[in-house]
């Protein structure tokens, strides 16, 4: 391991030991700002941290984004740098994403062989889909206008350093839903005297699955999941109220609207059948993440220059990403980079024993450097 790789590994493990939840990334932001200033970058702090590096006379600019927040998950890892914060851990690799981008800042500040401006975006609260919009609402894209924007997310189960992405939809939207059932509670021994909200809710849970199975085209990529079933019942009391909570994912705005429409139709039908009140509330937290063609082609070229294995036109991911709000405002590309296939590096994202692969750190940093060189090529007369 050379000095640069050692530096990145130590940085990443420090982030891992000190995870912070969304919009609480106080120490994380302080450490990032300190390192960027030490490299000579222009630094701005707000909801996130912005570092600006200029070289040459070019007026083109690109943004590179990394997410900072951790998850409310107790860590079960056996390595020697576990989280020091009870109940919180970096279980999605944001510690690695930040470190790869800092590594790129190191390389580019030491050898600014590009012509234009690189804007390093360190974003809060990606996990709840609020961080990108918070930075946009602060005016980050007006204050630091860019022509394109990019982001990396690690992918457990894929070979280390493998780059995969596609033009068009790359990540699903996520819409949260809540269905409130108002029945008539009663004694468990006399169910005919009321309307049991559990029975109504159970019927709804099963009926909602027909949206994907029977109402959308095969291959649409939509997912409907009920994740909570809450009632006011007791051991011998049938509940009069029940609440179903969950989320649904879609790969197009049209399907996103269609799922909600079908959900409301099903709820109305079940309500009429049982003579109860059923109310549906939906709130889209993440819109679909769309990759533009030219930035995606540039990612393939940069990956090749960095020596990465490439998977073109991969299938879209079913998870959601709030990078979608950036790429809806500016042409961009969200790409996946393999985290490894075995051990903690191959464990699923959000698993309590997942770990980012330190071998990926210099690969990711080099990819960022090659992308900057591709999108902001140095002029021959650039000094």
C-alpha cells in the first residue's frame, strides 16, 4: 500500500468510526472542509460542503457529488474500526464515497491538468431524500453553475472497481404511502357486530400486490411494499382502526402516477365492500434518477482510461437516489462501482455487517480524475 492509498484508508476508517445521521453531519462537514482548505480549494459551508477548484481559462464546469450521512443501524462488524456511535453506522458506503472524492481533490489539486472548474459537492441526508433538494434550495446550482453533474455509488456483489451504468432511468422513484382504515371495533367473540379493521387491512395488503402483478406491464420494474400494519386492537378486542404504511417504486413518472391511481381505486373498492372509511395518503420522497446520454458516454470513456471493467446499459436499480434532483436540474450521470463479491464488502447495502472496500478508494479517486480530464481537457497552451 503506497502513501496515497494509506492516506485514503485512514481517512475512510475515521469517517466509519464517526458516523452521523442526515442533517447531523457536523463533524463530518468540519473534517471535509478542513481537508479541502488544506488543499487550497475555495470552500463554502451550508447544508453540505462545497469545494471549488479552478484551472486554466476554461469557462466549463462540472460537479462531482458524494453523500455524507450514515444510517440508524447498530453495527455488527468484526473489524477493528467499528462505529463509536451506538445505533449508527455507515452501512451504505457513504464513508467511502466521501473519501474517493477527497482523494480526487488531492490528485487534482496537486496536478491541475484540466481547463475549467470542478465543483466538489458533499451532500447531507441522502438516505431520506432531502439533502440534494436542501442544497438546491440554498441556491448551490445558481451560485456554482455547472454544465454537468456526476455521482458514484458502490455496489456490493460486483467485482471491485467494475463500473456500470446506463442512459435513461438508472434508479427508481420512491413514494411513501399511508392507508387509514376506520372500521367498527368490538368483542373478539362477536365479530359480526362490527367491522374488523385487521380483516379489511389484510385484504388491502393482498390486493395491492395485484398492481404490479396484473395492472402494469411485465418488466415495468415497479415494486409495492407494505412495511407496517398498525392497529388499536387488544387480546380480546377487534380493532376498529388500522393503518398500513409502506412505499412503492417506479421507473417512470407515468408508472408512479398509475400506481397511486390503482392504489386509490383498490382502497375505494375495499371500503365500499365492507362499508368502512379508507383514506390513502401518498408522498413522493425520491423522483426517478435519469442519466443523460453525453455524460453517460463520458463515464464509459473515463472508466476505460482508469482501467475499470465496464458494464454498459445495465438494468436499472430498484433502489432510489436523491441525486435525481440534481440530474433533473443539470445533465448528469449516476454510476455504480463494484465493492467486491465476498465477505463484508459483498454484504448487501444497509446490512449491519456491511463494510466499504478500501481497495476501491484509489480506483474511485482515479476514475474521478480521468472524468475531469475528459470533460475539462487541458489546452496545449495551459500553464
